[in-house]
């Protein structure tokens, strides 16, 4: 059991790849700042932007995960999401990727939760 309880925190190929690329980009840009090398700063920031695009593309290819909990059998970070082709509900990345995925990723109606009445004696 982890410090976060018995949950899947979304360790995926897309997540690990994007995080690694972003870390390299930030480290490169930081090193370029220390060296006062202006093109290196822009190269490092470019790598950070590429990290976001690569993560998004890997998510769309099924190497990410949908929002919310997954079955424990799918917790391995190398498990491919077979439902990614249709789009994930409540996923901005899937909705932005085009009309075909936008239909599959359209937000599902949610049940309304009753909230406790506010104390009006203030």
C-alpha cells in the first residue's frame, strides 16, 4: 500500500515520457540561464513545449489513461488503453483532437449531489 492509499495514480508511458522530456527541457533551459546562452534557453523551452505535444499524442494513441480510477489489472504503466480511440469522457485532450473523438469524449450527465444547507444565522 502506498502513501496515497490503494489507488492508481496514472503512471503511464505518456506520463513518464512527457515528464522526462519536460525535466530535460527545464534543466537545459536552467543551465543555459546560468551560462547566459540565450539560444539554449529557447531550445530548452522548446523541448518543454515538445514534451506537452508528445504526451498528448501518446495519450491519444492509447498510452495514457482516462480520468478516474482504473481496474487494478490495468495499473501497470505499460498497459495500453484500448478505449482511447473513441475518446475519454471529461478529457480536454480528446475533445481538442477532433470531431470524431469529441463525440466519444462528450461529458456524460452527472448525478447532482445534495449539499448541506448553509447556516443562514451569520
